[in-house]
C-alpha cells in the first residue's frame, strides 16, 4: 500500500507549460480522480507518475521515498490505457502474464495463482483462452485491468479506461471498478474528462484547468461548494448559471440585483464587504423553480429552446442577454418566446468574483469553512 505526494510538480514542453506547480497528496488506498477538459494536464500528470515523462521541476514521492528519477520498471506501478493495448495474437491469459518474469522474480506457480485470483475478481475465468478479437469491449477492458492487477502494483494508474465503451457498458463498468477498488484497496489515480465518471468513482476529485489544480475535494463538496467559477461550471450537468449582479443593502440584509435578477441573500457570509460589488450570481438549473418567484427571489427569463428529457424539460433561455438553463416539469407548457419568472432555492446560491472567478460566498455555509483549492 502506498501514499503518493506530488510536491510542486511542473512539466514543460519547450515553451509550453503542461503542468504548473502541482501540489497534491494521495492517501494510501485512495481512489483519486483527475478531471478536466482536454489539454488541462491530467494525462501528463499520470505519465509523470508512471515515469513515462520526466519532471521539469518538483518531486514525486511514494510512501515518503523520492521516485522522481526512477525508471518505470523500478516503480512497481501498473497502468490501464484507453485503447486496452492487448496483443491480438495472444490469449487473454498470455496478455495478462506477458513480461511478468522479466519485470519481477515470479515463479510459474506464483504467476498461475495471480492470474487465477485476478480472473476470479474480474469474472473472466471462462475467457482466459480467448484472443482479443473474440472478446467484447468490456471483456477486453477486464483483461487489461487483470494485466495490471497480477503485478500487485504499489499504485494503479488509469487513463480514461472506459471512453471506448458504449454508454450502457460504461455505467456497468463504473460500478464494477468501484467494487473492485473497495475489494483491493490499491491506491488508484484515474484520469477522465467526464465529470459524471469523476463524481461517481472518486473518493476525492481533483479538478484541473490549463495545467493548474483548481480544487480537490470529495465529490459532493465540489458540487456544493465550488472554489471558483471554473469548478462551478465544470462540475454538474447542466452547468451552473452565472449571472452578473450588484450587491445592494436592503434594510438589514442584502440583495443581488441585475437586469432580470432580484434575489435576497441569506446572511451566512461577510456580505458587508461585498456591498456595491459587481459579482456573478451562481445558481444551478435544478435549484430554480418555475412557480417559485416571490418577493425574495425573482429571475426573469425569455425561453429560446425547450429540451424534453423525459423526467424533466431543460429550458434554454436568456436573462437580459445572458444565456441560462432551467429545469422544469416534463409536462411544462413553456414554449419558445415565452417570458417566465423563476424562483431560486435561497440555500443554494453562490457568488463569484467577476475578474478572478474565485468564490466569495455560499448561501448555506460561511466561506471560511469551505475546503479550499490546493493550487498556487
């Protein structure tokens, strides 16, 4: 079992900084997910952990020991790839065991025992003699995972391993990966661009953008208390709405006021410091209600597109020129061109700095108690 520390790790490719001063601690046995858009540095980070890319600056430690300059073969790390990387002319069993004797001091009996154990865990005992062309996508991915497990790695790296599977199989494999980790408790770092995958799999999720770590926290923490606008809009589907407002005093309290927006703010943060500030009001589509407009909360929108989803209807609209999304009843009568006033859940409001994007207020929690981003 191994804990991993990335201490201000930077990776540059000539004049391009792919990963910038990344500081991250991964606990022993933890399932940590790196998530972010394409080009954010998550796969480069994984390759540095594997030893496939050199580190420009900083250090990587495993159980307190520096491994920054170790060759991949000396790290006892296993990696599962997006494209499975199976040899087509070899059986599933041969794919799982290939290279084990050259990579470690294993006897034939040890190899056989490890294959038998991994196959039982992955439910592929009956597939070991088949070649990859005779296996489905999910079965090939199980073989690729089995190849990693038989080496009993100190830590396991997964680079978008489910992206080649169809939607139904991806959901099934997510559940199986979660069960597998619970059983093995191997320290796992998993890379994906799919925020749903990140939220359902990770003990914690690290959100990256432009090579920098934006926030690392438990999945629900990211959703409820995003550290900045990027995290707020990246985590959650549909994305959080951000509407320009000014903070004004209203009697003993404060309101967020903008074109088409008039929302009372619960006094849970230091709102005195925000008076007359130009900020962005963050509200998730699921926290807006078609029949909820009242004296405390009113957001006026013009419907541009309706998107039936079966259980709900997603409304695309404009709030004084700002695009926004709203979730309403599946049988809502709203149509293109309609003007409607929405109410908001006052316990689910957020305020972000318009320039830096940093969160300055969460309506149900003082910002001082919110887990902060681990980035410079």
